[in-house]
């Protein structure tokens, strides 16, 4: 996906909203994928119910912390690896979602500055 460079004009608002929707859809896919991995892993390794597994995966993914204690060594290893993945995934997903907004803001500021220079 090509974003406009500093020499190009800022894209119209409807085009920007379409771009933001595409990035939003991609972030939603990443969130669903991440929660799905956690839910299946906690259910399989932690031997907890599907609902509790979903709850645990969501809490870990958002950085809130665990809600159920993992008792087996494999459950603890999965929980540790998922927590590491979740920390990186949460920051990355946030960056992907806000990238078009920040790009547009910086592009607008740069275009306004360039107009004043000319």
C-alpha cells in the first residue's frame, strides 16, 4: 500500500477514511488471530474452560494480567510465551491502527509549512 509522499497533496477525507478502514480491518484480523491463539492455547495447555480461556487471552493481550493460575509446566511455558507475544502484538497492532492518522497529521503539517515557504 502506497502512502502519499511529502511532495504530493493530502488525500481527500473520503479516501483517508477508506484507508483507515482498511488498516482498521487489518488490526481487527490481528486481534482476532491473537485472541484465538491464546484461547486455544489456554484451553489446551491450561485445561480451563473456553470462556475462561478467552477471558485469560484477552486480559493478557491487553496487558491486564492473568486471571487463572497455570499449574502444569507446559501451561506455564505457554503462558509465558503468549505474554511475550502479547506485549509485542499489542504495541504493533496499536501502531498499525494509528499509522494512517499520524501520517496524515504529519503530512498536513508538512504541506502547510511548504505552502508558507513558497
